[in-house]
C-alpha cells in the first residue's frame, strides 16, 4: 500500500468517523492538541485501523506517535512490513 493510499484512508476516517475538520489535518498536527483526539477516540481508531488496514494497534507502540505524520508512518511500517 502506498503512502498516499494510507493517508487517504486515514484522512477519510478522521473526517467521517471522528468529525475532524479537514483543514486541521496536516503532517505536523498533533493528534491530541491540534486534532482533539481523546482516549475514547483512540478506542474507535483501534477498531477502524484494524478494519481498514488489517492489524491491531498495540498501545505500547503508540507511545511515540504524537503527530498525524507519526501516525501515518506507524501505519505504513505495519502495513508494508
């Protein structure tokens, strides 16, 4: 899966499922502060990522994921492993 395909899927679920404004979704946007993703949203994200990308997020692997770009990098590393 290409990086652009990953970003497209991530953008779609951030906008559609979590109702985040599209203009806020930029590479350096922090997940919590800029995008307003809270712990309940992360529960949804785990389910959505498993459905869209076919792997389970491990909480310990998300410890260093702070920005939108980090999140896409994480997904890309798992999908293309």
